[in-house]
């Protein structure tokens, strides 16, 4: 007769459904501290942090799509970090052109059907990274902080609501852990952030709506990365961040949020 699972129903345990909470909180606090310091510093410090994050995400992406080519992953990660950093110092036209270099290089290095997936995700990563640098340098730190708070609030509210309330799955085939309760809680949290920030930006309901749209885009980024992981058969993009997996696992929402912000800024102002 087998003994019951130490963390199964009716048995005490330190793990269980909240087992990853402590490392998750500690990692989140470290990431928030690094983000706030780099955003406050701006300039080369912020550009370097973003470039390193982008390089790390492309390194993870290459490992997911071409796991046997660790040398290629390191080379593509380093070239991505260098391209994003230098692009942030150049005029926009030259900077955007330079960002294509690691994407094209990866297209050559990655083989088979993974080429298209690499190109799409790598282009998404470098453009989002460049967007963050542009936001900090052109619009100021306050907008970047608002964007980050919306994404964090969406993630935290979704995590706790999903764990506590449960309920129907949002998209079980792609992201089996996400529930409708967690998804909608993220929208509500984003709306509250927008309502609180609206007076600071001298805006009204438009910022509440923008916050919800950014929240939805961050969730879309998370779903896109979940689909990639299921297609490649991995649980996490890497194990770099305790309790969170890899950089792509943690910042996929920020990538989607950055894309939505640029869309709103360009077309709505």
C-alpha cells in the first residue's frame, strides 16, 4: 500500500498550492528593486538593464527552440544585448535597423520549422526592449512606472484570485493554470491602478481604459509565451528566477504591455 502524497488533500505540508509563494515574493522584491533603481537612474544604466534582459530572453528562446546548440544560444543572447544597447544610443531609424541583426542571425542559426517562431518572438523581444528605452528617454519615468505597476497588479491579482477562487479555465489547452477568475481580477486591478493614477497624469476615464487594455495585452503576451512552451515541451523558459522560471516567464506580460502602449500612444496620443 502506498503512502499518501505529503502535500495531498488532508495532509499537512509546507508546499501545497502556496509552496512557491516565498521564493516568488523574494524574487519579485529583488526584481522590483532593480527595476525602480534602473528607471530612476535612466540613461545608460536603464538601457544596459533592458539590453541584458533582452539578451537573456533571446538566450532562453534559443534554448527552447534549439536545445542542442548552447553555443548558438549564448552568441544570440550576447548579440541581442549588444544590439539593444547600441540601438538605444542611436537615432530611431538606425536603431531599428540594428535591431534586425540578431533576428536575422538567429534565423540563420535556428533550423527547420523553428525559424519562424524564433524570428517572431526575437523581433517582439528586441522591439519591446527598444520601446522601454524610448519611453524612459522620451516620455519620462512616470509613464514607465505606471506601465510596470499595471502589469504587476494584473499578475498579482490574477495569481491570488486564481489560487483562491479557481473556477473555469481561461484557455486550458494553451495555459492550463489560468482561470477566468484570475484573468478578470487582473482587469479589475488594472482599472483601479488607472483610476488612482489618472489625477497624477491629469487624465480621466481614458487612463482607466488604457490600463485595462494594457492589462489585456500583458495577459496576451503571457498566453503567447505559454503556447510557445507547450509547443516546445518545456515547463519554464529557464530556471534563472526562483519561483518565476525564466526571464520570458516573468516579462512576457511586459512585452505585450509595451506593444499595446505604443499602439495607444501612436494612434490615440
